[in-house]
C-alpha cells in the first residue's frame, strides 16, 4: 500500500488504519476518502458507498466507518507536471528553466 499523496510505502503501518495515522514520509493524513477503495471523483459525492456520509474535504481524516484502504490510490506525476508548468512559465517570461 502507498500513500495517496506522495506514493511512499505504508508497509510498516498496521491495518486497519486509525483516524490519526499519518504518512511517515509526507505527514499526510491517511484515513481519508482519497485512500479509500470507494473513492471515485466521477460519481456523486465522489463515493461508491451509498450509505456513507458525505465528506467535504476528501483529503482530511474522517470518521467514515466504510473506509477500506486501496493500494492504487497514489496517482503520481503531480510534482513532475507542476515542474513542467513552472518551466514553461519561466521560459515565457524570460527566466531560465530549472533542471532536475
């Protein structure tokens, strides 16, 4: 299982995840909708579980009793895409782009 935010391994954590568990790498809360197997940004309330209460912030810890972590929650590419956008803006305004 990986952190939904940074992709770090969560193998050292014991299941079930508690509401206060955090990623050891990025300190993101883990008992969140984004890490749940029922999370889907393409459905109403972004959840496939019809009995679950709606959670406003899908990236904050909650008390949902239907929470089941999913191993493929990390989508990746966020920092690479952001760096590419920064480089394009810097090139547009005359600054030299940074290299990784």
